[in-house]
C-alpha cells in the first residue's frame, strides 16, 4: 500500500478517460436520434437499451468480479465496446440512414450497457485493493468529482462534435479514449489472487443473495440505496420537465439546470475528497440524506428560477455525499470475496430503481402537481434518515476500524481506572 497514490491516480485517469468517451458518445447518440426522429418511442427505446441490459448483467458480472481478475474484466469490457463501436462505424456507409441506422444505434447502446454492467462492480470492488481503508471515503470523493466533471463536459463536447463533424467521427472518439484508458490501466500493477470456482455460476449468484440477506448491514444498505435512487426521481431526474413547466421551456434554461446540477456534484466530490466525511460513515450518509430531503422540498416550493438554481447546486452536493458514503460503506463492510457480487447488486439497485421511479413518477407528473411530488419525496427521504439514525445497530456499522479501536481504547482506560 506504500505506493497506492501512484496506482490510484493512474486508475482514476484511466477510468476518467474512458468515461469521457463513453458519456460523450452516449449523449451524441441520444441527441442524434432525437433530432432525426423527434420520436418519444425511439428515445424510450434508447433509454431501455441503456438501463435494462446493465440491470440484468449486473447479477452475473458481480460473480465474475469475484472469480476473475477485475482489471482484466474492465479491459475486456472496454475492448468489446470499442470493437462493437468500430464495427458500427464501418457499417454506417452501407446501412445508410433511417430505420436501419436507428436500430443499429439501439443495438450499440445495448452493447455499451452490457459493458458498463460488467465494469461497474469490477471498478468499485477493485478500489479497496488500491486504497487503504482509512482513505476510501476521500478516494471515492475524488472519483465522484472526476465523474461529475466528465458528465458536465460530455454534453457540450457531444454538441460541438455533432455540429462540426459526423456521427462516425463522434463514435471514433469513444474508440480512441478506450484505447488510451486501456493502455493506462494496463500499466497499473494490481495483485490478483484467483478464487477457485467451487460451484456453478448460479450457485455463486445465490450465495451472493444469501450473503446480502444474512448480513445485518449489507442487505439494508443496498435497499436504502435503491429507495434513495427511487425517491431522487421527482426532484432530480425529472428536473428538466419541472423547469420546462414552471420556469420556461427554452434550451438555455434546460441546459443551465443540467450544468448547475453537475457542478454541484463535482463540488460535493471535492468536499468529500478534502474532508473525508465523519468518522462514522453512516452519519455522513444520514446528513447527506437529510440535506437531500430538505432540498427536494425546497426545490418543489421554489418560485424563482435563480433560487431554484442555487438549491439545485446544493442538491448536487448532497447527492454526491449520499452516493459516496453508500459506496464506501459497502466497500468497508463487505468481505473481500463478496465485493464483486455486492457491487453487482449495488449497480442493479441503481439501474433497476431509476427506471422504476421514472415509470411511477413520470406518469404521476401528468396528473399530480410536480411540486407536490417533490415535497412528498423529500419528506419520505427525511423519514428514511430518521429511521436509519434510530437504528442503533445499523448506525454503529458506520464506524471505521480506527474509530472502533479508539472506542475500545477509551473503554479499557475507563475499566483500568
């Protein structure tokens, strides 16, 4: 662990580069289809292609991340995505435009989703191999900042590339960034102890489910994260719909909301990276959730656009704090041999509860006031935070090993006195 900083920085750079290419191209695909068709059906098809495959494969990829080299899984996923993208680039002149090209873009979105589903548990479960436990929260905070900055830059970059270039040229960017990211990651020496596959894939998958249910902390944490993502939908993922209805449907307003949200998330990552959170990780989670719930209520009540933007920036900070604390808690409280499977379930919580929230709250937003939906979701988040705080056994799991040792030391001193 003495040289962990160099390895961690290289790992962050490799993932940041590939994420930039992937995000840029995904935005470009969505915008291309939207502008070419103006069809909600095609956009919905792309949304399904982006989330459902990732949700399904997460259950399998978690097992793979425990069985095989996580580094090689990341490289393999990037390579498959790059190869599939290159194939599409070569086929576009022969496919032409219209429905065949749209179907091809949906197909490539499926491949990209599958690749992301393989990468996510491998990346999250590999981080504890690179970073000492007492540095995990800070490292995850820096990682969140990089992801937010990439998400902030990707839409603008995608728009610029599509405006001055072609779809093929945009797709080539993803191939180039994948090659750079793979090259950097290949240079990072990461120890790998091959776990023996003593049972079938299904058996190991079921063992992961049983572990999540048996562990008094891990299972509830996964459920809390899933419910949190579900309740994020009204104030977060439906933000552009809210702004278009209550403040104005101009492109400038919608873009500004997205930009402010990503800036808030980046600031949240920097805050966690510099601060490291409370010694008790659950306390960090609870504080972030309380802030998130209160801000959701405030966003729903905001009457002025400037006030809304200020609240949205702070909302982004709270979102990053909750996500970073959840990731760190899972890393610290999961056995090493189960890390891949638990982060497979973690990814499934996100890619499952987010579409579920869109299915529930999207139609509701057409018959119920969006302001009311945001306030209700905020209140439910505050109730969740209260329940977590009152659950003493769950709360104590948030202590780091260092804090536990300090507490034991204090108790021993008292007993000695």
